[in-house]
C-alpha cells in the first residue's frame, strides 16, 4: 500500500533526523565542557530546552490540560531513572571520544534483551543470547580494558547509562498502556528540572558567548531530536526505525574529526560493527517473534 510505504519512509526520515540532531547535541556537550561548563549546567539546559519545546507544542495543540495524569508516581520513577541515565551518558560523552561513547551507547538493545527475559519473562532463544554475548565481546574490544587507551570509568559509566536506559524501555512499555507520548515527555522534562534547577543555582557561572550558545544548542537540539524520535515511532514499527540509530556512529566520527581532531581507534572499527551486528540480530529476532505471535493469534478461531 502506497500510504503505508509513505509512512515508513517518513518514519525512517524522522529517525535519521533525530540521530543527526542527537549527534550535534553530543558535540555541543563536549564543546560546552571544554569551554568550562559544568555537568549540572549542561544537564539543566538540556532539560530546560526540552521542557520549553514540549510545553509550547502541547499548549499550541491539544492544550496543557491533556497532560493531567493519575500516574504521577510512575512519572516520578521514570524521571529519576531517566535523569540518572542522562547523567551517566553525558559524563561518558565528556570523558570519551565521541565515536567510542556512541559505540558504548549501542548496548541499549542488549541490556533491554536481558531485562526483557528476566523482568518481563519474554521468550529469549539462542539467537538473542548469542547476540548478547557478541555485543559484550564488542564492548571489550572497543574499551580495551587494561590497555590504558580509554578511561575505564568513562566506559563503565556509559555502560551504566545504557543499562538504565534499557530499564526506561521497560517502564515506558508499562506506562504506554495509559499514558500518551507527549504526557510522558512533558512530565520527564518538568520533573527533572526541579532537582537540576536546585543544583544549577549553586553551579551557575558566567561564560563566553560561544559556551552559552553551546548550552542553548544542547537544549533545543535535544528537544527537537526527542520530537523527531517520537514521531518516527508513531509512523513506523520499532524494528524498522531502530536500526537507523546506528548511523549515529557516522556523525560521531565526522564531528569528532572536524571539531576535536579525534578519529576512532582501530579497535573501535572492529568492536563497533560487532556491537551493531548484535543489536541488528536482536531487532531481527524481535520482528520474527512478533510475526509468529501475530500469525498464531490470527489462526485462532
């Protein structure tokens, strides 16, 4: 059907746009940190920009009354886990070259598979478990423990961020039964601003214009990327749009080279494809499982 194909093409396009925007946001994080901005300042502006965008869009569209929710406790838990994951990811971006921190972020589907099997009791066969093992082999190749090339604490905190983000996918799957995407994004942005605003009051300092531009850019690029990512999931299935995320390695490599004169280490060119292949196997097996369940449900009288 042409209409379906158009939606799929639009979903892929939006996902690629979100990946590019996140890539520039990550570069802005490193530039702001190099200019003297503290982690708390970067986090505050990231969420401030996102909150401003989502509030404006909701107010101009369905209205702020639509974000009322009886599940504030679930949103609070999502904000705590989400903000913790963001702290880890931003710390890893600041500590590691862009390509390496991006490659470590590719482990999110691997952790999601483990959590799906342990928490949601999802069927996980040898293909997925093999992909999990392969993915962690790729991580070992990228991080090169014991070689001293990369700060291991940076790689470790990046992996912790991926693990926490995988937990968020479990939370969002449960919340998605009653909460809309705009409601979830709104409450995450607003609730996380409360602790960040408190700490920002003590960490705020003056900066050159370029650093202020980077901080504002991190906020608006991150907010716009989140909208594009959300829109892609409305238009196309996860199994189609998720593989587009791996194009972020191209942006990380290009921006790392242009802005920081840093190219990925030879080991990253070996380990990153292994991690990507593991993620693609997981996505493929998820699609196969979904087709089988759909076929079984259709065959039932």
